[in-house]
């Protein structure tokens, strides 16, 4: 006979059953008395049992929670991600869920809790829901965050919080569904604040910053009245403040805000017996939020603030795309100047210098051009100032000197039957100070074999007049070497002819403004209008005095035969301008060397 015995239960099984019942009783007592809020939830999501701490946390009796939907009690369905994870734990497909919720207590206050849902041990169906009150921790975190996100001196939002708000405002979901889709920024800097700190101390400086913050906050509150949002006022560091306008209505709103801020700061500040007055400069930027980045907006604001300072301080300036494009071009050119010299992007063109008496080609002026890969061919007025600022003018000037002298020597060798022509090279005053110009010239002349009298160096009038010390010594040494010295754009600066007697100058180049005054202009009815005769008298007197000092005179910007005739009549030695030729490549000069004279004008 087969089957199982139905006799008495073995002793071992009785003991195991007794232990299990005992454990269940112990666990239930621990569960009920635990200070940590817990509830057992079945696979259907209903509360099987809850301890007293759980009921107390929710403001209810624990027994009344049995059979309730656990997710509703702790708001687990409020976001899709947590709700999905919770159901996966109930189904045994996910090991655990942890999330944070803000629950509303029946007494009216809110409770921040951390919820943990995990399967029951021992293979029993259901999950254990435990809830920890983290309100105190959250409050501490909030206080710490406030300290981290606010400036201790002014109590305004600091740079970190400002950029957090700005970044959030520029996110697509912030402006696509509602609002104007625009954003504005007033970037403010106090004028002369450093002097306050240096003379009165940082304590007074901090009080001043706090007072400025109060006034700017009032301005923002008034600007936000009857609007959807109040501008955010923040201290970005030092004496820099920002007013951020989300959902801007246009530049007019930002201009009004900037104007209000300036007016608010006009009244003197009374700081513990110190009465201080100050002004501020503000850069204003307003644009579409779409396509704008926090970095781009701040760069534009910083640039505009710089313009406000440069334009005279105590004012606000609106961002100008064209002005910014010019600035960006300058920066792009400045950053690539030195590499461009090394890459051979610069070339020289040459403009003839013509004898006024016989029309002969006596020399050429070397004019540098930059064949920029992005901006095309650039004339000197686009980059020489930048080269002088960053010092690359020394390297560029040395290259131009070497190239021009080699070319002048090449023309001489290629045209042995023609009188040699001199080459005139522009020299910046910084080349005299920052390099050994005398040694550079001597070296180039020795290497190229060009005679010193076939090299002319041009310096501007403002750079030469009043020269002393090293510049004057350099000019004298170059003159003693046989090199010609010319004063460029004469008549636009000091115009101190008496001072010329103490300088080793061989040529004056009259500024084109004098020559243009010689031109007959056509009146509205077609009759010829003679220029002011005083212009001719002045130029003639300058030429005569220069000749008495042994100095020759070159007229720049000669464009018509009438100008050339009058200049020749009053004794001008040399002419230069479009009447004769524009600046041309070296091979064109080679052709002109064997051509007829310029006596009748153009060749």
C-alpha cells in the first residue's frame, strides 16, 4: 500500500512551526512599535497593515489605513516615472524604488518625506512601504542653498543663482508655450567704486553696495507692478549688478528700466556720516530667447557695458549688432596678425612719386596690403592701428623694410639704363622705441646692396614733432647714414616749421586736405567756383620756408591736372596721387620705368 503516513506530526516539524509562529509575532510587534513609518502593501497596491508611526505621519489612525490605496496616501502617482517604477516593484520586476514627496498634513502644514518601496523578505507576496520624515533636513538644505545662492553683503541673488535663472529662462519649454519669447538684461557697473574702497575702506564700500541693492530692488519692484513678473536683481560680483527681464516686451521696456536705475542712483548716499554720490554705466541687451545662450547674452551685455563706459560713463547703451560686428572683426584681425606675417599674407604695392617740374618718376611709396583669407584685401587703415597696439608693427615693419629694399634693388638691376628710383617706407613710432631701427636699416641695406640715399623713411608729423632722446638719436643716425627722412601728413598736427630746423628731415609730405582745397568745384548751375585763395597762400608759404631749410616738398592726393599745375607754379617738388597712378604691383613699376614722363598727367 502506497501513500503518505497520516500519523502524528514529527517533532521536528512541530518545532519549526512553533518557531515560525513565534517569529511572526515578534516581527509584528517590532513593526507596530517601530518609530519609522511603515506599511505592508499587497500586490494590488492596497495597504494590508500600517504601523502607528505611519498613521501619525499622515495624521490618521493606523487601523483606518488598512485597505486604502497606498499610492494615493503618499502621492506616488504624481509623476509618471515614479508611478511606473512603483508598479514594476509591485509586479516583482524591479528591486526597489526611492523617491521624495511633499505631503499635505491634515493640520495644514507640509511634510517632506523620503519613500522607499521594496519587496518583502522570505518570499511573501507584497511590498514594504517605508516613509521617512526629512522635513528638517530639507529645511536645512534650503537654508544652506539660500546662503550658497545669495550674496552676504547685499542679500541679493548671487552669480550662481542668476545664471541658474538665466539658463532656465532660455530653455525652450520656458518660452514656447507662453510669454513673449524674448529676454532682456541690464548689466550695471558702478563708476569709480574702487576709489570708494581705496579711500574710505571696504566697510563703507559694503554699505554702499547694500544701499545700491536696495534702490535697484525698488526699481525692479516698481517695474514689475502690474506685470506678470518682476525683474530679477542680482549681484554678479564686485560692483556689478544685473537686472534680468524674462518675457521682455521689447527694447523700450529695457530702456525704461535702465533709465529708472540710473535715476534711482542719482541721489547721494548717506552712509554713517559719509555722504557719497556716484553714477553707473549700464549695458542693455534685448533679444529673442530662441537661439540665445547664457554665454552669448552675457558677452553681448559685457561688450555693451564697455561701450557705455567708453562713451562717457553715467549712461546706458543699447547693444548694437553693427558696432559689435566691427569689434569682432577687430578682434579677429588682431588675433591673426602675427601668424599672417609668418604665413606671407602681406604684400607691398607701390605708388609713384612724380617730379612736378619734368614729370619724371623719381621714387615710389611702399604701401602694405593684407590678403586676408576671410575679409579679402585690407588696406593699412584696417590693421596698422591694431599692429601698433599689440606690438606686431615691429615685425611687420621689419618685413616691409626688407621687402621694399629688395624690390628697389631689383628694379635698379633690371633697368641699368634708367636712373635708379628711391623707395619710401612708412615707419611707426613704436618701431623706433621697441626695436633697434638703425641696426635693422643698416642690416637690410647691407644684405640687399641698396644705396642708403635710395631709401626714404616716412614718419607722421605727430610722431616726430617734439621728439627727443632715443627717437631723435635714431633719426639723426639714419640721416648720417645717408637715408632720407620724410614727415608724412604734414599740416595735420603740430605744423611747427621752426622745429624742423633741429630735425634731420629731407622731405615734407603735405597732407591731402591742402591739395584737395586747390580743386575747382562745379556750382549747382554749372559755373566754376574758384577755391579760397588763402589755401594757396598758406601752402606756398610752407613750401618756401621748407626750401629755405633745405627740405623738399611732396604733395599727396593729387587727382586733377589743375591741382598739379597750381602746385607746380608755387614750387612744389614732387606729386603723388591718382592723377599719376594708384598703388600698383611691382611689375607695373617696372613697366613705368621705361615709359614717357608724367608731365602731361597720366602715363
